[in-house]
C-alpha cells in the first residue's frame, strides 16, 4: 500500500503480527476447571497488535461541536493530548501554551464516524472474484469462520472511507448467505500491514446471523435445509441446543474436545460475543427475539431492519438497535415494505437508531444518508436535531459494538477519534477537512502529504508518492 511520506515512518515501525494458529493439527483435547472463567478457557489466538500512530497535543477552536451524545457547543474548543480527548467546552476552555492550534472558524467537529456494517477488506476493491472472501457459503451454519481472516488491509476502500466519510472505526462482518455466518471484527481505520494491526483494542467480537430470504434461497436451491423460513428457525434452534451442550461440557471441569465453531456460540451464550443479525421483516425480528430468550443470549443489533418501524416499541423495550439505510427498498421481496421514515419513527419511539452502509461507496457518505433520514422524519412532523442525528453515526454504533466507553463521543478520557468538517456535516456539501485517530492526524485535505493512496487506484500529482 502506498502511503504518504508523513505517515511512512510510523507505518514502517508497526509491530509484526502475532499470529498463533490454534487447532493447526485438528481438534485437541484440553482441560477445563470450574475455577477458571470461561473466557480464559479458550484464549483468543489472534490478538490485536494495534499501536496508535504518533500524535501531538492539538486544540481545535472556534468550531461548532456535536459531541456525539446529542450535545451541541457553539464556538467551542476540543483539546487532544496523548491520544485522548482532554477537554471539550466553550470559547473559555483553557488551551495550554505551546500546543498545535487549529482555527476552525465556520467549521464543525464531530466524533469519528463508525460504520457498524461493512465488508471492506472481505470484499475489497478491485471487485473481482479472486477478492470475494466474505461468504463461506458451504453450510447454513459456519460460526467457525472469522471475518478478520479474510480482511485485506490494502483495500483502498479503507482510505476512501477515512478521507471522504470521516470513518475512524468499522465493523467488518461476514456476508449473509448463512444463518450463522461467523465472527465479525471491529477495526480502527488506520494503515497497517496486517489485520491484527488494525483490530480495535479489546473490542468484543460479534457473531453474524441472517434471517429470511438469503439463507433459504442459498441452501434451498441446493436441495437442502433450510428452504423455508420455518427451516431457518429450526436449524438455528438445533444449533443453539448443540452450543448449550458444548458449553455444559466446557464448564464441567472435565476434558473436552475443542470445536472452534462451538467456541464462538458458547461465547455468545456467555455474553462475551454480541449478535449482529441481518433481518428485514418485523415478524422475523420478533421471532429472533423469542429465540434469543429461549437460549439466553441477547441481540445487539438488527441490520438493514427495513421494517423495524412496525415493532419500534418492542425493539426499544428489549434494548436492541436497528442499523438501517435511509431509503433503500424494493431490491427483493422482503425489502418492499421499507419506508424512508423508518429511522425517524424508531428515534421518536425511543429506540436505538444507527445509519449503516453495507457498501464500499455509501460508507463514504454516511453523513448524507443520516441527513436524508432526518429530512424524511421532519416531513412527517418529527423535528430531530442535528446533534441527535450525529448520534446515529457515532455513539449509537459504538454502544452496539461494546466500545462506547472508549470512542463514539467527545468526552474527556476517550480516544481522540475526531473529524473536522468543512461545514455542517449533515449538508450534502460537507467533506472532512481533517481526521484524527487516537490524536494522530491521519487525513488533511489541505496537505497533499497526508492524503494516502493505494497501489490499486490512480492518484493525482502531489498525492502521496504519486508524481
């Protein structure tokens, strides 16, 4: 990956990936003892080696601040030091002497945008068959696969999402061909040689599930179960029963044979791995919530969720987020009852709303998608403030991913993942002016040396290493 000279020195000193391939010779027998916590019985064999890029103490002043949790500050100041947010406040906020000061008069600051539903790296650009690595469509349940093992860090989509969309973190998911598609991974949107160098430190794993048309079409066309929606639920329930039995053996204190698929499902039952569920229809979402109660796990988020508006109160009462598009509809039968007011109705009901992409182009314009959903709500009488809408792109996805204590809002002590916009971020004309990740300036629209390009797209003179 060709990167700017400014970033090159930091890039070259990224630590080598620490990859310990467990289960290389097939299943092994391991011992479990009741005194050891379940999370310690199957240590994660692919640890994050993420290391923040070097940062300098920086204050951004004279800006309109949307803090990511619904707050707004006019003529505000954001101060970052040591890779963290140090203070956020009004014009009287103290700026220490000797720090780098960015005058943002007429501009806006938000937390970094977080895309909860991406396939970057698993379906990278160039979009050719050789790069199609997001769906292990060989069995209706493949909890043993991990999305991170397909991520190609050189995907130019990462730098495009950073520069054009202000995206500082994202969840990469397996595809939706399977009822259980495998583990997702949360990444920091930084340039690294390995996926381990991008992995958001200590972010919980997710597990991708899918309802509806996709699994029954993929496997029914092969003459196997599931071929119907009732088959979808049946296969899910049978698999969860097996997971409960595996967890019982694991926790018994006796020797047991490791199964990497069952480890993921047991992690869900332990509450350590969140469920990220592709689901369109309201009736199916309600069935999934019943199934989750039967087996004792929690659904974090329904993805796409075009009919969430029909059960907004049910989702609110169960603490489940809906990751939605602004207005995608009609591309298949289960998307026909989508309405553009979906996000606004959910928000007005008090349910958790997230705007997501599921697309390498739309990830660059999530701010515009949120603005469209806001406008559709206003047309039906819901006057949702700009500050609240920004929450759909920052704090809410962070909460759904289990990382809101680290990022997603501009609060002292959180990671300095910050975007300076050239105007109101909910304007179609808005573009990132500067983007910081952990306080390190990763994109600067006014500095050609901090505009990374990839080997797999054409740059312009003055961009990165292109002459």
